[in-house]
C-alpha cells in the first residue's frame, strides 16, 4: 500500500522541531512509509494554514506548552477542519494526559522518554493512516461502476439470499453477490463477520457491550452468541497488529 503521510510538526523551540523531525523521518524510513513534513514554530501559523488555506494533514505533532496558543487549544480548533487527523501531544507535564484523552488525542508522549515513545507513536499512527486510506470496493453492474473506499464502509448486511447491502458514509449501495463473496473480495483484515448476516469494519467499532457493536455512525448491530468470542479475539488481534 503506497500512501503518502502528510505530517505537521509544531513546537515554539526550533531545536525541538529539528529533533522531532529527525525522529519522524528515521521512524518512517525504517518502515518504508512515504511522508511529507511541514514544520512550524508558531501555533497560529499552523492554524491559519489549515483554517484559511485548506492545508491537509494526516498526522500532527504538537508541543502542549507553547506561548500564545497552547497545543491543547490548537487541537480543539483544528479538529472541526480535520476531524480524522491523528494528533500526538509532546509535553513534560503529565497532568495534561487526562485532557489529551478527553480530546481523543491519538497518543501522549512525555519528553523525558521522547526517543523511545515518539518512535512507536509515529509508526503506529502511520500504520493506522495507511489502513484507513487504503483500499476500495468496486461495484460493476448494468453499465455502472461505483468505488467505495474501505475507510468509509461501516458494515455490509445480507440483503436476501444472494444479495448484499453496503452501508457507508455515502449511503447504501446494493450488490448482487452473497455476503461471503463480498467478504472474500474485500480480503482486508479490518472486516469481520459479527453474525451470519453482518460484516463490520473494525475501524468503525467504538465499543462492544452486551453482545452489541456500537459504531461511529451511531448505529448498533447485534453480535450473535456463536460469534461473540471470536469477534472479541479478532478485534484484539487487529488492534494489536495495527496500534
């Protein structure tokens, strides 16, 4: 999968920016992951590039303690423009970790263990970004072709004996293929059966509770008793491999 990861690094100290950039480059190069990096020493410049000029980033490394606008404040302003961006906070103040968690920050990296923790955080984020941006399911029927990115698929439901309905952020698309056929064509680790009639995208699952899968789009789907343990096992295996 050849995905170019777009990264911003923001710290008011130039030496820190250089250090973080070196770690990011060496981490991704060792994994063979392509990247594009833009650095900032003023949080306001990063914000204006995103909100005024439409700059897009997959991953942002932010120092929390910056003059003018803290990394925490900046993150809150960025999220409406880049809702899926992965943000890694770098700080020497451990008390910020709770706030970072509440903001759905991807990772919190303490400065006193930067060399070790930042490498794993960057690689994990890049793997997840590659996963979320890669792959498309193609439907060809009656002279039409439709491409549905894997990352946009919430789940696929059996629609009669030999038909399936794909539920994505773009709506519902029907295909004249069995659920098993669709599953074999997807051939991607993020898709699992949670019931004989449902395939779900693990990336879209927020939590599993009381034999129900809670998805990011607000829907809940039943997990059959016969599938429950295997579903939990596959989810743990998946996140263990990609996070």
